[in-house]
C-alpha cells in the first residue's frame, strides 16, 4: 500500500505580512494513521524540499497526540525537509493521494496544473483521493473524466465559511472553500464548527477541519482495504 501526501509550498498569508503553510495536525495525524497501518508514504510539494509550516499550528492550543509525536520524531522531520517535487511523482506509483490543509494550498495547489492533472489521473485510475480542511479547495479546477467539475453532484465538506469567519481570514483568502465547492456543484454539508466531520462519496473523501484529519485517514484506509 503506497500513499502520496501532497503539501503546499506557499508561505505568505495574502497581504497580511503573516506566514502560512500547511497545518501540522492535518499532516501528522494522517501520516501516522497511514504509516502505522503499514502504508509506505511519500511526501511531495510543488517546490520540493521543506514545505512551510503554518506557525499558528505549532502553538500550544493546537497540540494533539499526533503533533506531539511529530515534534519528537526526528526521522519524520528529516523526511519532511526533503519532499519530492510534485512534477517528479506519478499517480501510477501510488494507491491513493492525501492532501492536508492549512491556508497555503489555496494559493498554490488550487491553481497548480501539475496538482490538478495528478488528482484527475488518480481518479481516472480508480484510486481514492482525500482532502481535509482547506485542501478540498484544491479541487476547484479539477475535472471528472466527463469534463464536469469533479465535485459536481458529490457529497463533500471542507473548511466552512463560519470557521473562516472565526479565524478572521474571510477577506484575506483567495476564495472560500465552502463557496467554491458549492459553486462547482458539490453537495456541501458540515458539522458544528471545529467538530470532526468527514464524508466519502465513491473515491472522493473530504474532511471539514483540523479535527477531521484522523477521520479522513481512517476512511481512506477503509477505502484502500
């Protein structure tokens, strides 16, 4: 069982002067869930090398057992510092792909032709594609084999408008994940803010927020089994 995890290379939070990147929990929890289940996990990012970590995700308030494990895991930290370049990986070599969130993906992966083509290829090859929190936003230009948006007519979730309002970034992000999923014909639903919620519709697996990352990984493992 081989799984590709795709992380953002984007580190600037719009015009705020603040930094962003990927959210540690959304990477660490799924990584360990997959690796502990025996999956061989490869990590890639558009630029390769060390992907930017959202500094907020390292704050004490956002620590979980998975992030604490990551903080002490020098081997994984080293692996993370040497991610493959996204244009050098192929869907043929993996059984599934997982996209963690953080705000970064909205700026690079959402419009990255390599990422878009990669997701489309996984889907055409009948392999599961999984996304959590802001990562469902990277589907905004991804097409199904019939040429329609991949999310059209499918049950999906992702970071909600109310959650984006709560972190006061509604006017900063290039688009709102919930709005974009709906605009592309996705059947969007959500749980209460910050509660775990994940949905599978066929090969497409989506989770609402950081609390949902383990659940998305669990569903992905079930789908692979």
